[in-house]
């Protein structure tokens, strides 16, 4: 069985991707890396292809036709990870908002401490967000609280996108039933892991806004989450969460 796969979805991350690949593949733990690129017009995938010559066998690329959303990019990556036998599967952004060094801490929470899901959490010890405008910090913080109240999950950072899953979590959650395509996907994944009774740990991290490239966050994504979380909660009453 292979050990760890970090999945990074990309859309126009030309300015970040090379430094990110080099960083992840030089960490103390031997992570493999999968980039799921949605046909970025800026040529992100070409940079990855060139780097594959250097990191043979450790750097993988899945290219999709167009911008199909963050959630579906991760589902695509999860299926790849399961098919190729990885035990620990990570989600991370390409823009250095998540410090790649923290991958090792997420790994240890699962591999050494025995948790099923480790979440890099901005809100477990105060508010650890650097360089975001106050409006976005407040929106993210209150969105997290809203989700916590509606869903009842005991997680401080319910929208976090920096995570490690043990393989069995992704095998149990029926990936084809995930309803959200955008950022609300992050909420749904945590909710399902929680409902199935997996052991979840929040690892405190410092989140720093990107310095290169632009954010793909939009108000449509936000709307998907607000109503969608209510629908998700209601439909959970009609679903069985028995593990096997
Ligand atoms: N493949 C793919 N990646 C995406 C898509 N939307 C966003 N991303 C990537 O997802 C990560 C998070 O997006 P980002 O723009 O940084 O969002 P923010 O941090 O919430 O402002 C980055 O690595 C983006 O390149 C998408 O539709 N498809
Ligand atoms: Mg970002």
C-alpha cells in the first residue's frame, strides 16, 4: 500500500505551482502529489508536466476540460487516490495560504495519534488568519459558526480546506452522492465524516492569504453554501449512517 497523497486543485496558479510542487516534494515525510487542473488558460498544467520529468513517479497530473469546481476536482482526486492505494489523502490549496510544512502535523495526527480525519483549523485557538480583509475574516468566521449551529458538528473551522483523511473515510462516504460542487463541498465532507462517527481532530494552523495570483471565490459559491447547508441537514434525517 502506498502512503500519502497530497491533492491540490488548480485553476490559473502559474505563479504558485512550481514553488508549491518543490516545497511539498521536499518535506521530511515522503508525500506524493496530485495536481487536478481544470484546463487553466494560464498554462499551469504545462509547468506541472515539465516538473514531472524531475519528480518521476511522485508528481501526478489529472487535467480536466474546463473549470468544473473545487468540489468535483477533489472528488476526482479522491477516486484517483483510492484507485492507486494511498492510505493518507490530503487536501490543500495551491496558493500557500496553507503552509505545506503543516502537512506533516496533519499526517501525524492521523498516522501517529490515530485520528481518521485531521483538519488544519483557523479557529480552534482564536482567529489565525493573516492578510485577509476584515470583511472576509468576518464572513468566514460567521459562516463557520452558522454551519456549526445548523449541523451540530463540534468543529470550530467547518469550512476549512486543509485536511488529511484516512483511506477508510473516503471509502465509506459515498463520493458519488456528494451534492456540492463548490466550496460547500468542504462542509459536506466534514459533516459526512462526523455522521459516520469518524474520529476528527482539529490541528491549529495559521492561514495566510495568497500573495500571488487571484482568488476564485465568488458570491454564487457563498449562496450555494447558505441554503445548501440547511438542505444537507434535512436530507441527513433520511439517510442511514451505518458504516458497513
Ligand atoms: N481544479 C480546480 N481548482 C480550483 C477551482 N476553483 C478553485 N480552485 C483551486 O482551489 C484552491 C482554492 O481556491 P482559491 O482561489 O485560493 O480560493 P480562496 O482561498 O477561498 O480565495 C486554489 O488552489 C485554486 O486554484 C476549480 O474550479 N477547479
Ligand atoms: Mg486561496
